[in-house]
């Protein structure tokens, strides 16, 4: 059969085999597909042919009788169809059976796979050309087969120079050579690209074909790009962190003198003095046991001062680890110590224009006392690791529950600093010295807790009040507030009664009578005692130390127990 024109082909069957024959033959120049037949119009071959505007029919006899056809491909495998084709076809037409496994089909399939690979190669090429990362591929002998345009951009080495060289000579210490030698992926590898000196971070991996290493591929980026990105990230992070700190602090001052409850003479005297202090810029020293309202007063003074619109910032000298306190207060420059990966503003700077409240000032170490003294005297300071002198604009309020005078006597607190801090000294009376205020405080807290807990308590049973008034309150107002809060949770009428306090009665009477009105599980009792101790001594480090002494356990045991009961306390 000699054809000068194109070979005209008809395909019978549009299923898996027929469509694969169709796909291959339509790519062959010398072949013209006349039509495709299948009784199923939705078969893949029919869909393809319709899309290509090739003749389709559900009746194959209509197709194969065409006398112009040179070859009929029988792709149904149905013997009846085959018989019919031989019966009606023109005598010139050859019939080829597209049967799985026969010679004709094997060649067609190989050809089809090749077409697939070509398509894939085209797609891959487009991807490799457009990525920002540099890519290099070598075969298993180290021969460099491919580099992408980004490779040339990053290293300055043109394709003509690189491709065809051997990687073991060109970049023997690079990730690509390593991946070939080790036959394993190499991740985050830092090296210089041979022939260019550009420092890069690479990831490389062997290319496996049916379990055999056929080569390797490396993807890399110059370090300068990465460092630039990291630098930018760091700058933004610093800004964000500082903003967060500011937001945190600015919204930090929430109490005013109106929030201070109490009518007794000593208390009102303290309030009067505090109001006067608020009008001045002088440092204020608040002295009193834990839970007496020192922090509340600091807030109120700030709110009543000219600095009210500015930040109120609190630093507790006891709860920040000693080695971090300096940087917490004064900030640090990038790189000034391990872990100082970026410049950080200290609380003194964050409080600019506002008030800095230093709680438990007695805990400050002598070195920091010196630096702090300078802040008070010269109104300036340096960040940790910094040489620039920064002007400080803060009003200082300090608080202590230990007598600073006694620390001065013991040589643990600098006398000059003490004199600078206590220009105005406010003494917070302990609650047991102002028992007459207990009823108003109870009323105040019940009102507050009604709102918080959604309760409707209107009255307090005189019995309950009497019990509360007779207790010593070593944990002061904080302890009172906590006891009321826990009792309130169990109140479901509008009267707060003695029975609501009963779980804590034992606690109140423990020292005096050792009588417990109720039997409670021991672990429950343990929790109660832990809570009571913390209420009494406070949750600061100092408070926890005292609590552990009172409970006759070590500090470590106290921490363990707190951890254990964390969820339920
Ligand atoms: N005069 C007061 N009126 C109302 N609540 C108070 C008063 N004094 C203290 N409190 C409350 O008691 C708790 C402890 O007060 P805080 O100022 O933290 O004490 P301190 O700093 O002395 O340990 C806080 O919850 C506070 O709101
Ligand atoms: Mg406090």
C-alpha cells in the first residue's frame, strides 16, 4: 500500500484503547483520522474527537464503509464487530487490531508515553524558569545537566559555562555533590558556590528512578537575601512587640480614688495625702503589708495626676528574675547579651510622660539601685549595652512591704536612694487596724461580684458580718476579697449568710479552737490551706516563701502542689 497522500484512518471503539490510539495518531503528520465510532457518545475517544471536530458516529458501519479509508483500527475487541468490519469494508482497507499486548498497541503506547513526557518537560521547564530559587541538576556521575535562569542570576555563572562541567570539580563541597556522595537529602546546607564565591543556603536531594540514584538536584538561595528578610522581619517584630507592650500598659491604669473604699480616720488620712501627692511630681513611697491596697493607690495617684492620659507602667522587682530586671527597666541594645536578638525598649522608656510603678522595691539589687538612683537624680539612663544617654520623663511611685529603713540599716538598701524615694511616704494600714471598714468593704465587694458573677445578693446576714469582722485578715483586703468571692459562688438567694462562709470557718478559727465544722476530703483541705496561705502572704516570690514556711513544706514542694491543683484552685 503506497500512499502519496495522507494515510486515512478510521477508529472503531472510543474506550481506553481507542482513545489512546486516537491521541497518538492525531500527532502523526502523515496520518489523517477520518472518524471515530462508538455506541457510547460519552466514551473518552468520542469526547476527544468531537472536541477536535472530527467525524463521530454511534454506528461504526456508517464509518467503515467509506471507500477512501486505508486503515481501520479495531479497538473494541468484540468479535462480532470484527466480523462485521471484514464483511462490509472496502477491499483496499487494512484492519489493525488494537489488542492489549500486540505489537501495534505496544508501539502506540510507547509513543503515547513519549508524548506525555514531552508535555511534562514543557511544563517543568516553564516552572524551573520562573522560580526565584536557583536550581542545578547533575546526573549520577556528577555531570551538570541543567541550571535554571535563577542560578545564573544568583551566581553570575552563565549556562554555557556551567552545564557540561562535573559537579565534583565545579563545586565539590556544595550540597549537590554531598547529596550524590551520600545518596541522601542534604537540608539547610551553608556553602559557597564554586566558581562564584556567593554564599548560599541549599537543600539538595538525590533523584531516584525505580530505586536507582540517577542524579541529584539542588535548590538554593543566597544568604544575603535570607539575611535581608530576617532583618526586616526582626525590625517589624520589634515594632509590634513594643506596640503591644504600650497597649498593654496604657490600658493598665484602671482605678481612681473613687474605687477606694473605706471610711475610717487613718484610711481617709492616707487618701487625703495621696490626693495631694497626685498634684506633685515628687516620688511617692507606699508602705504596707501585702494586700493593703498599695497598687490601687498607685493607680489612683496616676489617674489624679497631670500624667493621667499617659502610660501607667508597673514593674514588680520581685517577680522579674534578677538578671533580667535591668533590661526590663532600661531596655537593651541588640546583641548586648545572649538572647538580645533585637533592641528592646525598657519600661522607663515605655512609660514616657507617664508613671512608673515599682513594686517591691526592697528586692532590687545594689547594682540596679545605683543605676536607678542616677535615673532619679539626673533623669537620664543608658540601655543595657548602649552608649547613648536617654532622657527619662517618668514619675516614680514605689511600694514595699518591708521596712526600707531596716534594709538600709542592714546595708542592703542605699540610703541616698531611700531618701529620694520617700519624699512622700504613704502608710497603708493593715485591715485589722481598720476593722470598722470591714462592712463597707464587704458591701463593696458583694456589689462588684454581683455584677461579675451575675448574682443578686442584697443583704449580708449580721452573723456572717460578725464572723468576718472578728477575723484577723493577715492577707488584708486581698484575702477578704478572695474569701467573699469564693463564698459568693455558692450563694443562690439574695442573702449572704454565715453558712456560705462555713467552708472557710475552720480556716478562720484554726489557730484558736482547732474545731472544724465540716469533714472535707484531705486533698480538698490541702487545696484550701494552700489557697489560704497564698491569700495571706500574697502570690509574690516573697509571699510564696512565707507561705511554704507557714505550711511547713519546702518552696519546691509548694510549687509542685500548686502545679498539681492548678486547674481546680
Ligand atoms: N480601699 C480599697 N477598696 C477596695 N478594694 C481594695 C482597697 N484596697 C485594696 N483593694 C483590693 O484588694 C486587693 C489587693 O490590693 P493591692 O493594691 O493589690 O494590694 P498590695 O499592692 O498592697 O498588695 C485588690 O484586688 C484591690 O482591688
Ligand atoms: Mg501588690
